[in-house]
């Protein structure tokens, strides 16, 4: 069910963040931080299985996707209200940026 939801949303939207139950998040404050790096030219069963498995292994409650310059990026992520914690987690997981919910923008690490 989750794989189908991600696949359907990826065909309609340039980006999204959903819960592991497939619902859109309602976060308007704080920061999303990715715990993974998954880049692909197409979304298929292999990449979806990997992302869902990572989400379970890392106990990450969110899955995000965005499309940029012909590539899809799928991440498992967490949410924090503390910017210092967000940047610290991002550095630990070698991320280039975090996502600020209030401005709907990236903040580079």
C-alpha cells in the first residue's frame, strides 16, 4: 500500500513528505532531516523496497521525495523543532541540507 502511494504521488507532485501510513504531514514548524541518500532516475520496486526498509531500520517516521534535474530523491526522515539538533543530525548523516517547515525551504549545512 505504501509503495503504491509513493509511486502515485511521485507521478503527480514534484515533492512531498508523508508518514509511513501514507498520510501527508501537517508540520508547519521545525525541521525535517534526512537519514538516508537515495537518488534514482526512476522510481521502481527496488528503490521503494530499499526506502521502506531504511525507514523501518532507522525508525524514521517520514518518507520524502522530490524531483530535480531528471533525478528522484527519496529519503527517510525525522522531524525536530530544534535547529541545532537538525544541523547536528544532518552532519552525522552527511546531508547537504535540512528542510525548514515554516518557510518551506532548504537550509544548507
